[in-house]
C-alpha cells in the first residue's frame, strides 16, 4: 500500500491543514458508530485537521465488542492482529493477556484507545441515528438522532459495521414468553443469572458455540436448538507469555508491515502445496497439526487447495467428523453435530473451547430443527413438533443482518431524496466497498463489498482511502465528492462475477441468505485484499478518477 494511505503518528488535535470555518452546528466529518472502524475514522479525521464528531447509539465504545457481552464472548482472530497499528506507543503500552482476548478485555482496550488519544470528547453516546438527508444546495448532510437532535456535516462516514443488527426469526408467540429473552448481540450489562435455570438456546453459530460450554455447569438444563451444524474446530486459546510480549513489542514494525499487506489480514503463513502432494499418512499428520493449531490457521494455513479440491476437503471433513465422534459419547448426538451438505469453508467456520465436550454433560441436550422444527414460543417455553420444553431463559444466538443491515436502517436519503434502502433493494452497489453513486459525501468503510478476512485490517485500508479522498477534496477546494456510476458498476460487477474465488456458499449469511426476503447477493469482496489495495493505489496515483469533485451549489452562486 502507498504511504499516503497510512495513518500518520500524531496527536489527534494536530492541525495538518486548517479547513474553512464551518457554522457552529456543523462539522467537516460526522462518523456514525464507535466500533473498531469508527474509532479509527475519528482518529484519522482529527489528525488530518478536520473538525469531527462521532455519534454512537450505545453508552460506550467498542461496537460489536460493546454489544456482545455474553458469557465467554471473545476474539477468534489473534488479539494483536485485531488491534490498531497506527501508533507504536499504543502497541508498546497495551498488553493483550491471551492469544484470543475475551470481551471485557477487548472493551477495556477500546476505552483505553479513545482516552489515550483524547477522542472521547468528540463522541456523543446514546445518539442513535434515525435519518441522514443530503442537501444539494449546501452540499451537506443533516443527520437526526432519536432524541430529535440534528447534526450538520460536510461528510458522513457510516462505520456501522457488518455485525451490528441482530436477527431474530419470526417465530409465533415470542412476545408471549414470560421468562427472560436475550439476543447475543444485545446482551445486558447486568450479568444474566443462569444458576439453576432451564435454558433454551436457539442457534449454534460463532456466538452460540461460545456460550454453550460457558454456562453448561451453571444451568439446571440447557437445550440447544440447531438448524445447521458447522465444522467447528478448537480455538486453542492460551495466555501470551512474557517472552512473547517482549517479542511482540520488539517486532512492531515487522508485524505492522506484514499485517498491512497480508491477504488475510493475519500473520499466518500460506501453505504453498497441494494436499495431494503429501501421502495419505502425511495428510493425516497434517490434519492433526491443524486441529491443534490456533483459530483461523485451520483455514488460512491449510493446504492451499483445501477449499477447492474435493478429495482434500472431504478428507479434512472426515477427520473432523471422527474427532466429533471420539469426543461426544452419545452416537446420536455426535451425528447431529456433524455437518451435512457442505464442506469445510462453505460457511464461516466457528472455533470453540469445550463445545463438543459440553454435550457429555447430563444437563445439555441437542435438538435438530430439521427433524423437529420449532412451531411456536409459548408462555413457558419452546414448542416443537414433538411438544413443549419449558424454560426460564431463551438465548437467541441467531445471527445478524450482515453487511447492509445497519446501513439500510440509518434512514439515508441521497440526491432527490432517494432512500439508500430503496437504491439497494436488489442488493448493494458500491465502489471499493466505501461509496455508492447518488449519495455524495457519504462513505461506509467496513460495510459491504469490502472484507474477506480479518475485518479491522480491511476496514483500516478503507478508512485510509476515505481520508485520502477527503484530503484531496479539501486541498483542491471541493465541497462535494461523488463516485461515478461507471466506477460503481465496474466494482460491483467485479465482486459479483468473482464469487467463485470464495468458498462460501450462497446459503450463508455472507450472501444475506439468513434473512427472509433479503436479496441473495454477494456481501463480501471475493477478489481479496490485494486486489482492493491495488485499485486503491491506482486511484490515488491518478487523482481519484472514480470520483466527481465539485463546489456546492450555494458556493457557485
């Protein structure tokens, strides 16, 4: 990546170039969302000398890691690869305690960052955005929050995330249930008391598999309702040793450079050989190594053809299936936990600790919803085709409206009052996953068509690019920046036409298939990070040809 896309090492209030003075109620850059992307966007805007503020619906920072505070919520990306890379001092000051940190530590990290760089005074909490309306004459946005307050801004950056709108299936009777109900993505700050309670958990994705072993010993009973089994493998978490802490600090520049150019956004090394280059015996040894390796290395450091070679993929899946059968004592339960109909990498693989082992506890049982579907929620429990199982607490581990969910709920209206939700009715159209035609001065790093790996690294590239665009506009006296239709269409066609480069199935949430009525469209960037970075470099070197720059109508009159 070109040096121009990297964040400078400077205090947030450093005035790189003073912008023209705006009305008292207007800022240059208004950021929506105080997650990993929004915090970085606010930092970069302040460093570049823009007036900026951030609106956050919650009462604290962290985004996903503020809202998801369920038991044993944690990273499945290595902690130090998820955090910020813009400051060597920050890197040296903060020590992650584990390879895969838990939610409380993650939330502390984001609070430390906003205080360390004096960003908190630029954040308004409890400010849920309900509308954002473009005004052509002034070339500004008016953003309204739930309490009726209006905010004016030259540029709006919606860093609303891809996992920020919880999805709960429309099951009859949910409002009749007399016990507690909690979605993993809106978990209460007050700890939920599971002791001696009968618990129903609906869903077994990345969040669900973390909760099950975390509460299995507390509950009177835990019934897990599974729609689709996934190829779960061990997270293999552990503390970061003192020696490793020293090495991490000493190797900051090398680690930063690797993470800034890695196709996956991890420090993982690609295995540059086919599985068929090894003998069957060697492959079994390799699979055992992968089973015992940390997190996403089972995908990123696997045989280079694991997701595309049916022989290798099936063999790896059979290896995992045998592991499940060896761990889960009840053969019927074990078979239900073995995925059917998709290979490894067809869906987002979850990673867990003690998940399969939890089913050996007498308090934990599994219900296959393909065999016994839920018919309704009653006042006292969950009713399936086999009858009612009473419970005191229902956990909805049912995922999110991925990619476009939050953006489509912001009430964004562009030129001629066009709603973004309407413009994207058949699926998102974007340029480099950061902008869309007809919505000037509106950007959404970390949204659809951006990532295919460790999200903060991809969204960080996009934030850096957005800042390059904004600085260019300021330097040349432009008020309005809008991506052109051809540029948007070219990128959107590229991501849609290259879906074969990704192993994910169209039945996964990466296509929006988990949301009834949502168009099944590509929501990731299957071309990968290197292609995104290549196009960003070309754009910068050629003065951003995909964008039209202009003065606002009022300034021209």
